[in-house]
């Protein structure tokens, strides 16, 4: 565990960001709450603790990069970018509005802090391979983090990228699978199963870590380990809960996509207010 | 006198020229570097060359990622795979974010005569032209291929360039001026206009010679930039000559012919006849010239169409204002 891991700080941040995710999707009247909520703990950790970034200089050439290949979970990314100061929080309530800097899916040309345009599932890891190659050519030490979803692993391009990353020995490339077990049409296992994920990634030449994606201690340990091991790309299979943090959204296919009603929004925000919680 | 040589060979040589002076140039290929001629760069700059294997979609994504780090990636494979197998990757990961990637595709049109439809691309111009932010180039000869490659590297943003496979004769002076978006006037004439791209430019020149024998003065334009197309030059020809014949080794739908029709239809209605593959797939053949003449993509057809355009003018009721 990193010496300065402040679990309480991260938990409080993540709770605030979950509230913002709910409010953004409610304001936009559309979006993907389930996968945003499952991803936000890891995003909070990356942007507040792990990544070498400078929010006042979002195009700093030496910065670490993050690619949200599961781009439909943009509310999670936007919430954490605003909280880190890349842009004022009031933009969050313009999500999906015409002319907003916050498009339905991440747009690197419109949103400060977004490192790659994504949203068409399957494409992000290839872009991460390119970034990692570019960094290595210039002898820069930056790392490239790419978050993919479990369902996204059904896309063939992910495995093309996985083969290339191991062929090119990209040890500064770290893939994170937000394994929330649910995709658009149902439970991933019953659509096209991605398991045994550890064996599959390992056989593709990746160093595999499997963690609870909501435990900051486990998240920290996994990313710390990635820094230490050289010569191979890393994948962190993060077992997560779809809709994590809002009881009626948890583990529910229904909340893959779609906004909460006014009442549901209030109920979700009450749950996420921290009142009556014992943590 | 420069000898005939395939444009792809010139492309490979120009990549090396670029690589010598610019360390930001990197090259990717999907397992066909000997054919696309990126192998010349591969040998000279192995550290800046990436063969990604038979994985064109991945190649486009990697090129996009490299571009975000300030590199100028040239990604090459056959046109059929660059524009169709990896179409959405080109659109979403490269064109939409305006990344500085150059997609240079060989074996366009029916130039790969022997392999047949699976390795021919007669739709690539139409597809790439419909993608916003994309510049689409189609040089005609070794001289303009070198200039187009250099211009693509200088231009900041996504570029698609189509090249063939077979030897190309030189049709331009060695000091010809090449500018993206500006057609090159190869021959002035006031009777009819022949606008051609790529391989067909040479056929248009042959057609113009034939027409001259019958007293017809044909204007010949090399349209090396399909997008942004040179509207001013098209409209000048629409106003000054009886009509336009376009010629391309491509489906007559959506490529050069389509682009020219779009311009004249809205600004200066003009008769346009399109030489190209008539919305069909081509067969395998045992020679490129044989295949072109079988599908009527040659000087004979261009000449015939030009004569038809002129005949139509002679029976039109009123002169053009």
C-alpha cells in the first residue's frame, strides 16, 4: 500500500462524484449511470492519487494519459475532471446539451483533460498502444491507463491491441477492466462470457492483477505493483458492482442506461449523502 | 526524362526522404510493407516502423494514439482494408478528433487485377470523401506522388491518399506546382473538359490527343485532390466548355464523378459524363490494361463520352449564357 493512501479522503471524494454523476444524468435526461458508478472509485484513485497530471496544463507532454474506452461512462470521467479543476463544475449540468463541452461520449477536442476521443467500444486500447509507443520513442516515462468494460472484451479489436501491446513489450500500458458483469442486453456471462479472463489475458502475454474494484487498498496495491514490473503490459481486472452506491441501481441491467426520474434522483442523492452511513 | 514507375515505389522513397529530415515521421503497416513500399522506411528507420500484423483496425487506433503524442504517423495497407475493414476506426478515432494521421493506401481501383474483388477498392474515394475533416488525395504520376506525400506531411490533420500498384508514366513536368485542393491544368481547351484522377489522367491526355485530330480542343485537368475538390476550376470549365467528362478507376458513384456533379448541380448545371466502373464489381484479369478496357475505363471511352457531350451541345436550343 502507498504510504500516503488516505482511504477516507478517496471515499468521500468518490461519494461526492457519485452524486454528481446522478445529477448530470438526471439533468441530461439520458446517459449511463450503472457503468459510471462502477468505474468511479478507480477513476477517483487514478486522478487524485496515481496519475502524474497537471490540471492547469492539460496538454503537458509528460503527463500520464487516461483513455476511457468504455466512453458511454463519460459522466464518471467528467465528474472527476471537474473535481480536479480541469473545468468549472457548472459545466457538468450541461452534459449532452447542444454546444456543451461535455458530449455524450468523450471528445478530446472539446473537453479539457480528455486524452482520447472514445465511445465506439473496442477502439480505446489500440489508441493506448499508440500513445505508449509514442512515449517510448521519446523516452518519456509517462504511463497510459485504458479502462475497458467487460462487455467490450467481446470486440475483436481489443484482442488485436492486446497482442500488439505484448509484442511491443509496452510495460507503461495499463488496462483496467471494469468488470461489473452487466452489459446492455443482460448479464455478460449469459451474452458472450469473457471468463476465464485471467487466463485469457495471461495467455496474451499480459501481467494480470485481479482486485475488488471498490477497495482503495486493493486498487492501490495493484497499481503500485504495475509500476514495479517491467517488460510486459499490465491488466487489472477490477471486479465491480454495476450501479455501485445506489441500492436500487446495483446489479441491475435496467440501470445500464437511462436517467433516474426526479424521485429516483432524490432517493439516490439521499443514499449518497453519507447520512446514516457507518463508514 | 523520368522513367515510368509505380507510384507506391515513389511513396516509399519519399517516406525515407521525409524520415531523414523529420524525426516525428513514423510508419505503420499491416503486414504488406513490401507491397506498399513502406519497407524502404522499415529498412532505414526500423525504430520508427511498426508492422502491426494483419490487424488494420488496430493499426488505425495505434496511429491515432501516436498522433496524440506529436508523431506524424503514415499508416499503409491496401485501399480495400484501409477504407472498409477499418472504416469506423478511421472515422471515429482519427477523423473526428482531427488527428494528424496520413492513411496511404495502395492497390486502389482495380490495379490489383489478378487478385480480384477482395483486393480491389472501387469505393474508397466515396467512403473517405463522406468523412468530415478528411482530405482525400489521388495523385496521377511519380512526380505528383512525391509532391502529394510531402504536402500530406506538411498539412496538419487527417489525410487519405490512394495509390495504385502498376507502373505509372510521368505526365507532369518535374517542376510542376502541387497544392492540395488545386487542380493542375495539363492542357487548355475550350470545347470540352476532361477531368481525371490518378491513373486515368494519362488516359485523358491520350483522349485529348485523339480529339485534337478531329479538331476538338479538350481541356485536361488533373484532379489530384478529391476533397476539398477544386470547385473554382470545375465551374470555370462548366462555364467555358460544352460539358465535362470525368474519369477514374473507381465506381462512378461517389468518387471524382460524384464530386464534380455535386459542384455543377448547385452552381452551374452542366452535362457531366462519368467514366469509371459502372456500379459493379470487377472480375479478375490477366493484365491491368486489359481489365480497364474490358470495363471501359480508358481513353477510348473518354473520347466517346467527350464526343457525346459535344453532340448534345450542337442540338441544344439556346446557347449557354
